[in-house]
C-alpha cells in the first residue's frame, strides 16, 4: 500500500473518458452450467410485447464476470436487447474447448445475431458464420481475417476492433511521469495481438516520455517483441507470480493485460508491501472492482459496451452491416479513465501534457505503431 497516499474526494480529472466508455454496471450473476458452458437468458421485462428477434452472446474463457471486456460486451448486448424489447441469450465458456459447441448451441436456439467476445473465438466464429450465412455475427477484437490481408474469411461478420495502443501510449506516458523508481512494467495473459497492442502502446508512451523529458525510464516485461505472459486469462498463481517478477525488477507501476489476471498484480502488490500502483485495461477497473481503488492509477479503456450495443441494435433494426469498426482516440472508441484517488499525487503538468500528446496522436505528429495503425 502506498505510504504517502492521499485520497482526494473531489476534483477528479475525467481525462479522455466519456461517460459511455467508463460506464460499467454490476457484473451478471453466475448461472448453473448448462451444456459445455454456463447458459442464461437476460431479460429487462419489457413493457411491450417481446419481438421475435433473438440476440445472443458467448464469452471467452474469462467469463462475463471478468470486470473487463467480457463484461463490457455483455452489458452492451444486454442494453440493446432491452431497448429492442427482447431477451438476450448468454452462454459462458469455461475453456477454449467450449467455443465451437457453444456457438453450435446458439445456432440451434435460432439466434439472429451472435456476439462473440475475444480474439480467441475468431476461428470458431468464422467457421460458424461460414456455415450459417443467414445469421449475423459480431466479433469483438478480431478482423475475421486470420491472415490480416484485408479480406474477411466470412461475409456475415462485423468486426469490432480497438486501437488501444493509442490509449495505452497515454497510460505509458503517465506511468513514466508517475514512477519514483524509474521502472515501469507490464505482463499479459497470452501473446495475442489484442494483448500485445496494449503493451506496445504502453512501452511507446513510456519511451516517448523518457526521450522528450530526458528522464531515465525503463520498461520491463515487454521489449516490443518478447515479454512476460501468464499463459492464460485466469486469476491464478501464474498471474500473481508473474506480477511478482515484475515488481522484483523494481517496477512501481505495473500494467497487467488480460481480463482477470489483474487480480494477480493486486495480490502481488499487497503481499510485497511495495509502494506500487497498477493500471487497468478495457473497463475503468476502479469502478468495476472497488478492491483495486487504493492502487489503481488509471485504466486504458475500450468502448466495447457502446460499439456492441450499436451493432446489436443495427441487427435488430435490419440495418446491420459488416464494415469493420475501429475505435480510436479520435472517435472516442478508446481512452483513459480518471486518476481517481491519485489525482492529488500526479504532477501538476501531467493533465495538460496528456492533452497535447493526445492531440499529437490524433493529428499524426506523434506516431503510435500497432497492428491496427493502418
């Protein structure tokens, strides 16, 4: 825990985060397993007669209660179902072996649109979409193009993508400004492009700060090509031990990328007694998990709730298209959360500097490289 922490009750800086990006409600209640995953139907008890339209969603192995991207996708789809006057059928995957069977079960249920959450479901989504061309699919975090050659592998899939390297660049800059040891670190769940894109931006932002400020800042856990990974997206001992290794290298700001694995960083910081903080990803983790509030500096946001909501609404209103959506700083599809309890501890110039950096990224004068940079 921070020895000099001051909790600031007011004046929180809402930097780059719109209300829609930061909005994260309570996690869905867990249901008893049914079939290969956990299945439930969510209903808003609409006042109007429910439509025949059936929206569906399947999680990756992180589950809908990951307080991260699965939860955001679920919330967006749930909101759309409520407004369309229907029910959302949600199926939770317990492992990667559930992806294809869960999709098959949703097809059998007569789903009109199926949202698949996460890069890991890409292959199963493309296979299901190819076999069922009359169903609309919304794939979060992949282009439905395993070769990235610009041609989708299925014509009925709408990809929702997020250039989180841009927002992570801002977080890396902030981390470099905040660190007292001169070392910041990151680790991921698995070496997916949607994981390393955060790590890329984080490192680039910290390096940019060091170069422009003349401050010696070291990034551990990711060198742009290789780094530290837990091997999965579970909040387990691997996540905790990986975080400990980052802290053991004198890092006092740590970025875990991969849904629930942030809990390993939380445990490692608490166990070590280190004067360290961490960054969240996808959602504003300060809001989704109050247990982090003493150590969460900020979070790198993906506007998944809004974009998922819009895609499901379009499907329900017969205006669905398969053009890829890419969230950026410019269209507010990505951003960073407020500094919350740490607003009183960041430097007086940081907020203005981040606005300048953001403007530079948007106008292209500051280059941020990622697999989605094009």
